[in-house]
């Protein structure tokens, strides 16, 4: 085998190895849990039915605000592009979420997943003495699996 051909094969092998390592680090980033366990949080504000800003202590006396996005669900949108039925359902979902927090005595997140511990958004279900917010939204028909095609009507 010529020296040039060996160099090309070596470069290709290094490139394949680099891509493989990069892909494995991307896959593990979605599973990174910088704040493990059940963490008590305080509601800061409800942005949407699935995006909630909370505050929690990263270290005693050091609070931090983070947007918690409920994973694996889709919620209806209130925008000019959506039909009236979806817009009404979006308003109900937001009101339901706000009421969930108004009635909660304690609020927790469990194993927040982030890309890095410096991110301002984390993925986790929110749990209170009333149970899972994700399950409550789904049981009311105000959220559905993110696997449902986006064009599927919210109102049948």
C-alpha cells in the first residue's frame, strides 16, 4: 500500500473516530443531571403551560432562577396562525397551570436535565402535593405527547 493511501485511510479513521466521540458526547449532554434528586423550588412565573420559571438553592443561601420545560409534551398555542379552538385551549392550559401552582403547597423538580450546569433552561417534570403537572395537563386534554404530529387538530 502506498504511503499516500495509508495517510488517507488514517485521516478517514481519525475523522470517523472524532465524529463518533462527538455524537456520544451530544447524546450524553441530554442526560446530564447537574442537580440530582428531588429539589424544592419556588414559582417565579408561568410563561406558558409547559415553560415555568422557578427559583431554587444551588447551595445554601445561593438562589438561582431556571426555566423548567416539561419534557415530552406539546401544548396548544395561542397565536394568529392557530384556529380559534386551539387558541381557546391554550388559554385554558395557561389558566390551569397557574391554578395548579396557586393551589400547590409545595413544588419540586426531579433530576433536572441540562446541557451544562450554566444553562438557564432545564427539562424536568414538576411535582407538587397535587401530583405531576404533566399528567394533570394531559388528563385535562390540555397537553399531549410531543410525538403527535403538530398539524393534528387539538379539537375534534
